[in-house]
C-alpha cells in the first residue's frame, strides 16, 4: 500500500538462501516509505511479524520480528529524500570489511551513494551497481555507539 515493490517465495522450495549474515550473503532488508502507517499495517496483517519501535526522536524506524529474530526494518522517508524517489526495499549484504568492499565495488563500476558509516548495528554503505540496482553492504562485526532503546508496539 505504500508503494514498495518486493517479492516472496515459499520456504523450503527456494535453495541458496540458507546462509545469512556471513560475508557475501544476505543480511537484512529495510522498507523505506513516506507512508509508514500503511506499510506497518500491511506487514503485520500479511506476515506473522511482531513490531517494535526504535525510540529515537531523529528517526522513525520500526523493526519486525519473527520469534526472537529481527527480519525486516522500516524507515520513514524524510525530506532528505528527493520527492521523486518512491518507496523501496533496500537489501543489505554482509561483508567482512565495509571500506574494502566499497572500494572493490567502486573499482568494478558501482556508485557509492552513502557512507561508509559506523552504527551500533555495524559499518555500512549504500551503493548502486553498474546496472542500476541499489543495495547496501554491512560489516556486522564493526559496531560503534550504543544500541537504541526498542519497545514493543
């Protein structure tokens, strides 16, 4: 309902997605939207997610968990995003060293969009590949700062 394009698959029939949070593998995804209420309502109605809100006056960020595992984030898009940028899903891939991964990607034609920057979740950067696909990389072993307070919604 907020306009982000995404796909689903039936677990157990799609091979190759077993590895997560290891270098080269999928780590995390975030929905970026200007209409978080629509996205939040949809996600918890369609999927078995439990929602948690990050308590931070600077950002509107929500986590979605299955059991004890956080599986998705949602970020409210602010005026920092140009108005022509639609809602989207950003995928993070785990790397063993963020700055080196960014340098390799740029050397092979990627465009650095943001970062690298350190956070309590890891050191990350946003890139666009030579074909125009946007993605991020994150080194989850290199963290900086205190974890934010998170409350159940």
